């Protein structure tokens, strides 16, 4: 099975799940918050792709280092969005 298809399907499920979670919590997001969430998702997926490529090329140390940086950036962006979310 194509890895891109699996990642795409997982991304769609994650977006739909987050939308339902935010709706249940009564959160409303501005356009820039959605943009930050998209950026955080892209940075995280970049980190995962870099990690997989680095492990495949036998340079796992660099892969884990870059994944750690991507994870920190993702957490910071997520915290910004979480702290600025408006209640309905």
C-alpha cells in the first residue's frame, strides 16, 4: 500500500477528530489559528519524514535530532493556538 495514502487518510481522520473535539469543547478559531495548526502539522510531518529517511540512510542520530526540533516547534505552535482559543 502506498505510504502517502496512509498518511493522507490518517491526516483526514486527525483533522475530522480535532474538529469534533473543538466543537464539543466550544472552541472557535480565527483564520490565523487554523494557519498555525496547519503549519504545526506540516512541521511534524516533515520531522517524521526526515526521521524515516535518516534511519533508512543509516544516520539515525541526525534523524532523531531533527525530529526533536520539529516536535518542539509543533508543541510551541500548538500551545499558542491552545492558549488563544476562544470559548463560544
